[in-house]
C-alpha cells in the first residue's frame, strides 16, 4: 500500500515510515523539513518537500504516487509554546490539517490515521485515562488536537472518510538508526542524555510541588517503535470503521524516576535543577491501553523506563549531536 506520511522526516514519523517499509508498504513522506531531517528519511521512502498549505503540491503528491491512505503526523507540538503563541497552533494544527483533508477528499483518498495526543484530556478525573473520559484540554496544543479530531468526525459524516485517532502519551526511545533530535529540545529524556554527554550543564525540572509521590510530574512513556506498530494496526483496523485509541503502557514514571533510570543506564552523573512549573502541565498522565490491546492486539515490547532510556542512549552514543554530525 502507498501511504502518505505527513511529518515523516520527524522523530515519530521517520520510525513509522521505517516500519511501513518493513511491512511491505511504500511510504511517501511529505514534510517541509522545518522540524524534520533529511537524514531521518529511511532508505526506500519517497520524500516530497512541501507545505500542507500548498494544496497544489499536496494534490499532485497524492495523485502522482497513487496514495491509498494517509498517516498525518505533521504538527506543532510544544505545550509551552502553544500557551504563548496559540495562533501558530491554530494555523499549523487545524488550518493546515483541513487543507490535507480537502486534498484527500478531492483525490478520493478516504483513510487517515491521525497523531493526536493525551493533551486532549487535560487534568483527568480518574486514572488510568480511558477513551471515555471527558476531554478538557488545559493548553492550546491539546485544544487544536481535539478540534482536528472533531473535524475528522464531520468529514466522515460528509465524505465517508474513515479515521483512526491515536492519542499519544509520551513518545520516547529510539530504534537502531533513528532517534529524537529537536531544536529546541523540550522533551525530558533527550535532555537528560544530553546532560550525560556533557552537552548540557543540568536538566531543568519544571516544578516539584505537584500532588504526586515525589512532587514531580508523572508521565506514561511509550517507545517510539511500539507507537509505529500501533499505526500499522490502526491502518488495518480502518477496514472495520473509524476508531480512537490511547497509546500508552499503563505505567507512569515521575521526572525523578526518569533521572534515576538515566543515571543507572549511562553510569554518568546528571545534575538537575528545579525551576517553576510550566503553565498547562497536568500532574499525572497515565493511559489505559486496554482498548487498543483488546481490539487490535497491540502489544508494547518496551514497557520499562530502563529499556526505553537504554535504546535512546544507544542512539545518542552514535549520534551525540543528533542528525547534525
């Protein structure tokens, strides 16, 4: 199957493209390379450099490559930035996504897997988080993800578009050849490893006064390769109708627990400094993956924080400066 992967030169998108190739599919990566990297494009994947707002380029790509389905991963994804610049998130996550949906409808492509986020839940009433919980985003990033999920529903009503909305928890880890390299880097594990490499003097901990066992935020970390497998399963599941799934392991780790795991894995000292909380950060986000496990048979392989950090560390040792060697 030929599948357009928007944002496929990015961290998660490149691993999804790699997994598509391994399962006999042909990924067509559509990316403006503002956040992605040419060196992250797996051999065998087709790269089209373009903007989602360029409807002509997008339509030509869908038709020329005879795309049969789309995995939509292109988005702005920084919670803190969204609190400061919400208009950017509306433009990139809603308006640009709408251009993609219109191009799909015009070209007769009627299947899409969407990279959503656990940020749609906000501060959950109960834990672990199930798909039935109310959605109350606490930041514009989560709000735009939820808005696009609602658009998918109405495009199904109007045009018969089938969709799978995958609500990621915290993506982490690396494969042998592909890892995490953002600029600026806001994610905990790559910053912790940069500190272990001596590239950062310390790791900033955003608050230690949350109502959690050690006062720091607790997150559900899911390995990027397990995420990629979930996309393949969700794409196949569209044969039975549209769906929505949480992607997490069901186990949360605090910031201090991640730091301790990284110190153990790397064998190096990692200094941490507590600074004020970031606006919009919930205290605990832990998934219940029971729905996707039961319906699609998804089985995460990397379920411990140690194994996730080990894979990320192995990649960073061979790519100390990320893709900028």
